[in-house]
C-alpha cells in the first residue's frame, strides 16, 4: 500500500475527530452559548449539510486541479475555520464555521477517496478505501474521547484548538507524499513508497539510464471526462442511486444515536460524565474493527456482508434502546454497534466507487454527500424526537426505524437486480 494512502488517512483522522467530537461536547456547548440541547445538536447537522452540498460542488470546482493542490487547499481552509470556531463567542458564528469547515472537509474527502483508489491495483481498492475511512474510526477511538476529556477539563474550545493543531502534520505530509498528478489517470507507482517508473525525455532517452531502443514510451495522462458525460455515467450506472440512498439511511441511523449518546449515558443509563470518553472510545474501537473487516472481506461477498450488517444494526439499535438503563448492557452494545455501522458503511462506499467506473472523483463526492445526508438528517430527526417528549432513548429508536427503511431499500435494489437479470436471460434465450 503506498505511504500516501496512509497520509490521507491521517488527514481524515483530524477531520473525523471534528465531525464526531460534538457527541461528547453537546451539553457543554449548549450551556456555554446559552442554547438548547437540540440547537447544540444542530451543529452536527450543519456540518453534515455542508458535507452534502460541498462534496459534489467542491469536486466539480477542483476536478481539473492536481490532486495534491486540491487536498492542501481544502485542509488549509479546514484548519482556519477551526481557529475561528475556537475563538468565537456566539452560536451563529460557530454554526457558520461548522458549515464552512464541512465544505472544505467534503472537498478533501471526495478528492482523497479518488486519489487513494487511483494509487493501488483494482484488487486493493477495498483496502485503500478502508485505510482512508479508517482515519475516521481512529478518530473515534482516540480523537473523540480526547476531545471529550479536553472539553471536560479546559472547555469545549480546547477541542477545536486541538483539531487545528493535529491537522498541521497532515498538511506537511501531503506536500511530501501525495502525487501531484491531475485526475483522469492512475497514480499507481507514483509518490513515496510506490516506486517511480523511468521517464523518457524529449529525445526518447530514458532517465533511468536505458537507451533509446529500450526506453518506455512517455505515459500520457488521459484528458478528464467532461462534466456532463461524467454526471450521465453516474446517474445511469445500474444500482448506484439505490446504494446511495441506502448509505444515507445507514449513516442517518448511526449519527442519530451517536449525536445524543452523551445525554443518553448520563441521564438514562446513569453513568457519570467521566464514562463518556470511555464509551466513545469503545464505539471507535468497534468502528476500527468494522472498517478492517470490510477492507478484507467485503469484496468477497459484498451483498451478503452489507445485508447481514444492516439487519444486525436494526436489531442492535433496538436492543440499545431497550437496555439503555442497564450500564453493562449499554457498554457492551456500543462497540458492537460501532463495528457494524462502520463496517457496513465502508462496504457501501466501496460499492459506490466500483459502480462508478471512470467517474471516480464525482462518485467519491456523491458517496460523501450520501454519507453526510444521513449525518444531517439523523441528528435532526433525533432532536425532533427529543423535543416531542420521547425521552433520551427516542433518538435510538429513530435509528432503529432508519435501519428498517435501509433494509427495505436494499431489498428493493436486490429485487430489481434479479428482475433485470431475468429479463436479460429471457431476451438472450429468445
């Protein structure tokens, strides 16, 4: 695996910490800024809305840029808005900072996913995707609990400063390791750790010392696909749109429960605030295992992997809602749900990139949008359930309902696929 793929995972670690860390800070932010708990939860939704809108827009904006330049710009903006968020005294500025930071994060994700799969052989696409997504899971294991500890000891603003500081090494590492090629070709064997092929000069002499007779022809980077053609390829790709909808529902279920995990544990389960970082770390540890499992096994039987994962998630969220008043049961279910949520989500992202073919950058953008559409709708729906008087278990029940919808969507996709195969067999036989 090229070193540059791991560098992308490092950058995603910082961004994933930012996206998830509010789950341990929501009460402190609400108290400090004098807003309701549901309003503080909307900071997660604002970030997700920025990701939904920003992924395709930023991908189109930067589609002809060298990938290294695009990644550096997006990460620099991400750092800047976290400094603004740490300094602001008002809720409105913080909400805007979250939205702008999400736009930059979305652009980074879209380019990073496409860059990662372009640097590896087809058989390693799942593992490359898992490495990038793995940055989020490590954020859940280390970054999010650390943010909760920082928030408890020095205030929630300390967590924003920490995200900005942690992002700086990733900024430097990208300049040193990520290939600078433009989208359209494959970056395999370019950059540190992957080797460099000999390059011929204008007279046909190889730079590696080979003569003109043995020098390979200079590699040409294919021209980028026109935007209209790339969009047409995506929108007409079989089963892509149903997969995106399924992904949005799965992530909506994850973010709905996760965004209100802190009040659930402290006000229903009866744990003290010091247990919240432990619970977040357990969720992240499970997520790390789930992403690793998806990278290794999802490509062997992707349909079964996704279907079983979603069924288990529907049962798991229901079980958490029923047993939230029992500390041992809740703490045992949290890592299991993290593993199932991120394992299934990673397999769905890999499916999207595989269905897209040559439209990898926009496919990464669409996948990012679907991921974060769920992240926007989930906390919003959970907040509605809270304000309706459903209690602190109600967001978890909403998560279970969203997983039931995801199962129906996946079932409809599989049925449509079977029918299309039967029609194709019938026409061939005829």
